[in-house]
C-alpha cells in the first residue's frame, strides 16, 4: 500500500540522516590521543607526517582498486582490523566531529579523502 511505501521511504531517509555505517583505515601517530598499537600492545612511534604519507599511499591503492579497502584495513593493525575496519552503525555525536562530518557527507560505497582526528589519520568507507 501507499502507506507502507511512504513509511519505508521516510524510515530510510530518516535513518540515513541519523545514522551511518562505516569502515575505516586508521594510522595512529605518536601525537594521537592514544598512541598505542592495541593489536601489538606497543607504543606508536610514527610521526604525523609518516601517518599522512601512509594514508596517502593507501588512498592511491584504493583509487586503483576500491575493493581493496577491507583487505588493507585488515592488514593495518588498528582496533577494527579483524572486522575489515568495520565500525558498525553510529549516529551524529558518536564520533569525533571531523570523522562524523566526513562519514555523513559520503554516499554509500564512497571513500573519503584523508580525515584527521585526535585519534590519528583515517580513510573512511561508508557502507550503509
């Protein structure tokens, strides 16, 4: 019925505005708010410039083959590596502002440019 269609459309639009699902590739650096490699339980020693350069290199690889995102995320040891970088669903206000702004601006399937937060340097893939 038209009512079910309108309700489904409203819910889809509302949920897309209110929450997203993203994966990310994170490069922490020694100036990050928690400069510890949680996978190896070792301090991060890379500089901000090294983190930026690593992310630029990952972005160049993804420009050639966007399907590598999960593989790259799983080989880069950040907290979500075991889940191909999947952060699950989150709402506005759940993430640091630069990460949130970039995530909500992306279309599903789109990969961000470099995003810097207190946590480090990211690439973000919006999955839903």
